[in-house]
C-alpha cells in the first residue's frame, strides 16, 4: 500500500494508562477497572474480564 489512510493517519505510538502519576498529580481519580469498563461492555462475551 503506497497511500496511508484510515486509522493509520492517527497512529502515534501512544498507549493508554490508568492511575498514572500524571493523573494523580492532576487530581484525577482513575483505575484500570474504570478505563476498561466501556471495552468490557462492548466486547460482551468476548471479554477477558
């Protein structure tokens, strides 16, 4: 493929993290359960919860 498109245009090499030091310093309460809850709801029976 010689043309980049779709989600490839948005790829930045980042990753998600919950309960990080940066969040704590900013006063944000977070936990892995909070971060993954929407995904578990979407995945349903395919979830590894």
